[in-house]
């Protein structure tokens, strides 16, 4: 599903079909997918994936761009439950040259603005590896708080523990120009 952003956003824009090949390249980077998991199945057809994405009412995906408008990553609301007014957020800056310079937290702030102010959601949550300190710090900066520790059991035994974090409309740190 494509959300038409009515406001001016600096760090995110709607994902385009021609962004997908770069996302597929980043998706195969082990340094990334061990933190994020994989978005694409092995040998997935790009156009088929895009056509599914734009029809899926439970997902909204955006490109993250640098100051020159160049694609550096993506941020997504997924598992959107419109009646329950909640969604899971997922983010990945694929271009590592842009890590830890504030781009991620800016993109998160803009995505949360869209979630809470434009889409009227009440709660956004995420799962993050406990050893991913940079991501946890970025999430805390925009208002996320840890609510539970998820320990892998059963067939997932051996996978790293995750932190469940959430932010509500009342708690998120709004963009200063819109505060
Ligand atoms: C997670 C991610 C989106 C964060 O975006 P970012 O632009 O790198 O983060 P920001 O610069 O906005 O904030 C990072 C914060 O963590 C701090 N930080 C950096 N490395 C850190 C580390 N190893 N441990 C703890 N904090 C760290 C930074 O100093 C900064 O905090 P500050 O502004 O208070 O100084 C980005 O790094 C990324 O895509 N990483 C790879 C994929 C990933 O981990 N995705 C999340 C999966 S849940």
C-alpha cells in the first residue's frame, strides 16, 4: 500500500520500484542481515515482490535518503493492524558509511510522525537484538522503551535474545518543527 505523504519529509520518501535492486544487494550483506533478518527470499523476483508490496495493506515502506537525496536505506511499518491501531517498525541503513550520524533516528522520527499523526496509530513496536547497542540507542532517542526480553526457545533455540521495545503516540519525541 502506498501512503501519499502530505508533509515535507527530509529523511524519508516513498519507496520506488527502482529502489528495489539496491535493497536486494544490501539484503545479501551478512553484516546487515545478521542484525535485521532477510527481506527477500533467495532468488526472489523483483517485480513480483514489488507488486505484492504495493497491494499489501499491512505494510508501508519508505526509502531513507541522505542530504543529496541518495538512497541509503529503508524503513517500514509492517504487521499494521488498522483496527488495533498498532504496527511493527523495521529499519535498515544499508550504506554503512551513514551509520551513527543521526540519519537513522531522523528517519525513525519521520516514520513515527507518519504513523501517529498521519495514520492515527496508537502504538509502534519493534524487536531488536540485545547486542545491537547502536540500534537500541537510536530507538531510545526517539522515545522507544524496552518492555520485554524475548528468549528464543524450541526450534529457534540458539538464536540471540531480542528486546521488545514500544512507543505510544503519547510518548514519542515529535519532530521539533512539528512539535
Ligand atoms: C540501527 C540504525 C538504523 C541506527 O541508525 P544510525 O543512523 O546508525 O543511528 P543514530 O546515529 O541515529 O543513533 C545511534 C546512536 O547510537 C550510538 N552508538 C553508536 N554505536 C554504538 C554502540 N556500539 N553501542 C551503543 N551506542 C552506539 C551513537 O553514538 C548514537 O547515539 P548519540 O546520538 O546519543 O550519540 C543503523 O545503524 C542501521 O541500519 N544499522 C544496521 C541495521 C540494523 O541494526 N537495523 C536495526 C535492526 S533492529
